[in-house]
C-alpha cells in the first residue's frame, strides 16, 4: 500500500483490533462497492485482514441476492426504502 493510500485511511493509523459492529461492516462494504476505498484501505482502517473485508462483501451480496429473489418480480426497485442516488 502506498503512503498516499495510508493517509487516506484515518491519517495512516491502523484501526483498533476486535469485533466490528454491523454498522461498521455495512459502511466498509458500501465504501468498497462504491469504489471509495480498496480492500487494503478498509482492512487498515478497521484493523482486520483483507480476507475479512472480502467475507463481509460476499455476505452482503448473498443477502442482497436473497432479498431480490423474494420480490415478486425480482425487481430491486420494489425494496422498501431503496432510493436511487
């Protein structure tokens, strides 16, 4: 990871080790999927391995897939509270 990437993640400070809340995992996955951060940047920020970030992403994608399958038409626009930005 370059020095520039380190500075992008909380001033280059590694995140605290330990369990992450659902909100932290959600924020990490959204940052990853939106392209705002890389796996390495998020791993550094949250004090976990890159593989952990990838597992969070994979779990989120499984959940999204299951949710879409439950919709009558399979149309994600029918998800309550989902808004296009």
